[in-house]
C-alpha cells in the first residue's frame, strides 16, 4: 500500500487506523455467517468482495459463506426460453429449475473458491493459502405442497451438520454453503439461501448473520440509510404503511427471526459500495443496517475480562488529572464495583459504585471521547442510581475536580466532607482538593 504523502492524508490514515484497531481485536475469533446475493458475482463488486472476505479471514474471523444463486438460475432458464415460477415468494423448482440450480451453484462455488485460492500476498498470514470447504453439510426435506402448490424440488433445511462446520472453522477453513441440501434418500433440494444462512447462523450460534443485498440496502422514506433497528422497530416497519422492496422485506423478516432465535447482531448491507463489509465492521458509522433484539448498546456489570477495556478508557483521563489513578491490580480487585457500557464488544463507558451503608460513592464515570454528548453519561448515571436504590442506598456522592456542573445539572448539590462516610473521609486527598457533590435518592 502507498501511504499518503501529504500531512492531511497521513493524519487521516492514522486516525482511521487507530479507530479501526479495537474492532479488529473485538472481532477476532468470532463467527460470521455471510450471505451474498447472486448479483454480487455479476458486477464489478465481486473482486473487491472476495478480497475483503480474504481479509476478514486473515484477521481471524471464522467465516461461513452462503452465495445466493437466484439471478444465475433465472439467466440459465431464460437461455432455454423458460420463465421462472415463484409462488408465495418462493421458487417452484421443477426439473428444469433444478438443473439450472445445480449448474448455477457449481459455477458460483467454483468462482468463489478459485478467487479465494489466489495468493493474497499482502494479507496477514498470506503465505498459508486460504482453504475453502464445501460438502454435504445440509440435510434437507421437500417443502411439499403448500396452499395447493407443489414446490417439487424446492426444499427446506432439516438439519445442519454443525459438528462438521465447527471442525472446518476450527481448522481455519472458510466454509462455503451453496443453497442446496441433500435428503437421506439421496435427493437434491434447492434451498432458499437466506433461510440456509439463518439456520447455519443459529446452529453455530454465530456472532453475526450478514445479508449482503443487491442495491443500496435499507433506506428511510427520505432515502437516508437506516443504520440500526431493534426487533420492535423492524416489526413496526414491516407492519407500517410504507411499501418496502420485497427482497428487503424478506431480509428484514429473516433478520427478525434470527435475532429472536438468539443471533445478537444481524446486518443488512447494500452491495453497491466497494468495501461495504469493511466499512460496516471496522468503522463507527458502519454502512448498513444493524438489527438487534434489544438496543445494541447495553450496560452491564463488569467482569474481569473488561479490565483491559476499562483501563484503555480511563488511562488518558487519569493522565490529565480528571480521574484518580488506579493500578491494574486495584481495578482487578474492585472489578465487581464497575459497570460498563458496551457496544459490539467494545467498552465505551464505565462507572463504579462503592456502597457504605446507606451512602454510596459514584466514581470513575467516563465515556470514550468519540462517543460523548449522546446521553451515554446520563444513562450510566441512571443505571448506577438504580443499582444503588436496589441496594438500599439513600444518598449518592461523587468527588469531582472537572465535572461539577455536569453533576449539578443532574440533581447533585454541593456538599462537604461531612457528607462522606468516615472511612472515605480519612482517604480524602487534600492535595487533589476535589469538590463533593451529593444527590439524595428516593427509595426503590
Ligand atoms: C462527564 C461525561 C461522563 C459525560 O458523558 P457524555 O456521554 O458526554 O454525557 P451526556 O451525553 O449524558 O451529557 C452531555 C452534556 O454534558 C455536557 N458536559 C460534558 N462535560 C461536562 C462538564 N465537564 N461539565 C459540564 N457539562 C459537561 C455536554 O456539553 C453535554 O451538554 P448538552 O447536552 O447541553 O450538549 C464525559 O464527558 C466524560 O467522560 N468526562 C471525563 C470524565 C469525567 O469528568 N468524569 C466524571 C468524574 S467523576
């Protein structure tokens, strides 16, 4: 790669690289099931997409790829003068369509495998070639006759060979699952790629299910990207008055089902942008739509594994004197006191509560500078107040040097050392000269 030579370019590169580094760490070892629409193979995006998939693999992400083959089947049928038949949103796979599906799946898998087999000399660990695995990993059954329509060779997933999938992923292979399934009687079924991807993600308890869709992805009525949706918001969108593109509607229904089945993050990403996968996973803004069961930032009690993330967050604040310095050891022993605001495996904020009878100290409240002014500090404070109330604490106090106004605007009033429990008063650092702010809490 040629590094930018001008100062601005250099600065932008450094910021982008520093910004992405925590995501690289957060995704390593995670499993992503990635469906890409058949359109991905037709346009100029294909090379870029395969490159980015190879890059994700080289960064230690466990990948299952599910290629869609709908446009390829349609093209093959059209070449034979046959019109495709869809009923209830699904293809009716007669003999001709099954032939086309087999041919399309074979060609698509061969192209994906061939491209991934290329030497990606600039990627980390590139001396080892990428190994791709396919096989009889999906047991299928016929969809049968529904509402009077015989779907013939269209099938549905009966079982995924999770053990074989896990073995392949543990062995550092990319798994390629074309939308075909095999029955114990030796029949072949044409599967809905989206259903297959969802079933695979659920079977593997994948960290992410990703739909790379033709076009720009999900937009609101004013053509602006919808960047996040909770399950409840997806439902509202599906039952609302706005007419959605039928493909996007299906993706949304699948995403909804997936999050209900325990997949924490489901992404719908438009294929029309080069590098869309990288932008979605390694930048704060993303480029697609993230569907989660609950709001995707959560506050939870900290555990020992969070120590590193908390230290990263508070070190700069300690160095500038905003927070009191804590050693790693002290943080480890006091980790039970901490609560963290987490997003996508990254710690964006933290706060600690030290109870002493009916009094509690709120300490170490911090939000990552890139994420301030979004109400996160307020949410952490409300969370700590709720925890304190549950513990029977009637008065919260905080010692602050820089942030008095912030607390005053949130119901704290100026107090004195007399408001501190005796033990805490003895530890008070007169050189630091923090001010005491106090907030009475109503009973839970
Ligand atoms: C204080 C802090 C936790 C707030 O986090 P946040 O997520 O930005 O908080 P919110 O979004 O809920 O609140 C933002 C509002 O507080 C204001 N604010 C931020 N820092 C402030 C300060 N030091 N004094 C007064 N107001 C402040 C912002 O201007 C913004 O006001 P606005 O809504 O009118 O625009 C964050 O600024 C931080 O980490 N600061 C450094 C650590 C610190 O001082 N901790 C407290 C020590 S005990």
